[in-house]
C-alpha cells in the first residue's frame, strides 16, 4: 500500500493552526482582562489634592481633563490612553501593536513625574498628596496589555505568561503592603486627610502623634484653673491660637469669668480673687522637637490630660497634629477643660441709657492671651462693645460700624447692631477719638456719641 508523503505535512500544519488559535485566544483573553481593568479604573479615585477629601479626582475626570489640557500643562500621561485604545483595537484585529504599546508604556511612565495639578485659569496648582487605587489599576491594565503584545509577538507559553503576570501582581501586593503600613502608623486625622476610602498610598509626611480625645469634661463647673504663662508663649510662637475659653481661670492674680453669647463670641469679667485655690493648671512643657499641652491636677499632682505636639514639616504646617479641622486637638482640649458653647439669644433693650464709662479693663474679649480687643463702654445696666470695621480713607466720609449690647450683670447678649454710616461733619477721624466717645442705648437703635453729632447704628436682629 503506497505511503501518502503529504500526510505529515498536513498534521504539522493542523498543529500549527491549533497552536496559533490557542495563542490568539490567550492574547485576546489578556487584552480583555486589561480592558476590563481599564474601564474599572475610570470609576475609582485617581488622586487627592492638598489632603482635602473633597478634592478627589476620579479616573474618568482625569482622562477627560488630561486629554483636553495635558498639552497645555505639560502633563502628558493621559495621552497614553489613546495609544492604549489603539493597541487594544489592533490586537482584536489579529495584529501586533508593537509601536503603540511602546508609545503607551513610555507616555504612561511620565505619571511618576506628576506632583501637582493646574486647578484654575489663574495658573494655580495644588499638590497631589495621595494616589488612589484607580491609578494603580490603570497601570496594571497597561502592563497586562504589554504582556498581551509580547505573547502575540513571541508566542509565549502559559508558563512564560505566568512569569510575566507576577510583575503586576507583585506591584499590587507591594502597594497594598504600603497602604497597610501607612494606615497603621497614621493618626485618625491623617487617615481622614490622606488615606480616605479608595486611596492606595500617600506621598505626604504622616503624623504619628495620636490625638488625645476625651468624651466628657475633666474640669467641672466651679473648678478653678490657672493658665500658666508657658501657654501664652506656646500660642504666640507657634500656632497663632489665642487659647482656650474657660468658664473661670486665673492669670496675673485675677480671676476671669467667661460667658458664651453666641457660637463665635464670648466675654469675660475680671475679678480680683487671689485667695481662691486653683485645682488645675494648664501648661506647656517643651522637650526637644516636641511640646506637651498638659492639664495638671494640683490636688492629686497627676496629669489629667495631655496632648503631644510634634514640630517639623507636615504639608504646609510646622507641627502635627493639626489644631483645627477634622478632629483638631483644640476641640479635645476645650472639651477637657469644660468649655460649653451656648446658642445665641437676644433679650432686647428694655431701658434707654448712656454708656460713657470706659470699662475695657474690667471686661475682656474674646480670648485670654492679651490680644488687642474692641473698646467697651458701660452704663449702669449695659456693656457696649463696638468695632470700627473699616478705617476711613482720604476723601471718604463713610464707614462701616458694628456694635453689641450686653447685660452688665449676666454678660448675656442683648442685641446686635451694624450699619454703613455717614460720618458727621464729613470727618470720619472723629469716630476714632478716644476722649469723647460714648453710646446711647435705646430699644430700636444704638447711637455713637461724638462732638459733631450722634451716629445711629441700626439693630441687626429683631426680637420676635
């Protein structure tokens, strides 16, 4: 029986076709997985600006803005997506996208040099403080497409593909490990600012100092507190913070009793009372590059509350944790010393009186560290506090004034006044003369008294 010499050739050709088809399916499977991850990255956070959770940019936003404005700002990484889409289409057309893949990887690598983003037409930039999982997944999708191109070009085996796939896998695992490490070392404030949901890692310097939080006041009603002079030095030298608003505290041999009148305003009365023993001392202790804000119990000689402050460079701050904002430690200190803020209320003027007694030394506003405060005038019943909000300029005969009337006995807010007024005699300098200023308090208005005439400041709030 004759032997068919063409049969081995046909078998070899079928085997090659089967291998080619298997290779094509592998390539398209890799490309399909890559495309799925690329689409998912558009819905995930890409980066966060300035440690502000409200400034999270998602993948789709970055794609659109980057393609439209990348040429203008020099941030060209977004253009890698054009090469990516072309490369995916080329693979599904059973061709090998060598040039587009090389271009894609090269342009995408410029992401490592992007540190800030243009945020407005004025040319202002904001720093990228955190990178989201969207960017990580986007990078993995590009690497998968690169592996798909290599598979098609060199007919890689399953084993070879598996070796290449360990690269993106190791990258993801490494970033995940960094994420866990940063989360464990950051305090609650930095977790909120730099490691919000969807964040892969942050490039900001994290604060490892925990915030000492208290759920209830330590200083009880009637407890006396001495504010140590170290607090004034600490507040003026570093944090520009004017200090806590205490119900009662002692400083320079006088007791000051505070009254909350509205969420942003308090007033205190100065009382000579050296005999009363102080239960607590609020102080600052310096130790190298750290400082400790301490509330000391004088009776038990123990530290009732302590907050550590670390000095250094922390993304625009010279200390950490932050005093204000999310879980700022200021609020914890105020809670510890028993500060409570009352809602504002108005009792209304009941009698007409003239307030001509300068009582600025008897009352203090709004805080405790000797900052310059508005002038105060007293009648028998009322305290009038006034604010010349804008200094007059040459050729201008008007000024904006605001004032408050408070009950002198209780220090409760009675009424609020504000108005844009015309100066008497076309001379606004008269408003600032200290020797003749006084006020007349009436039920409907308050009048600033000057030698050239009375200036009416209308009531801001009406009692119902």
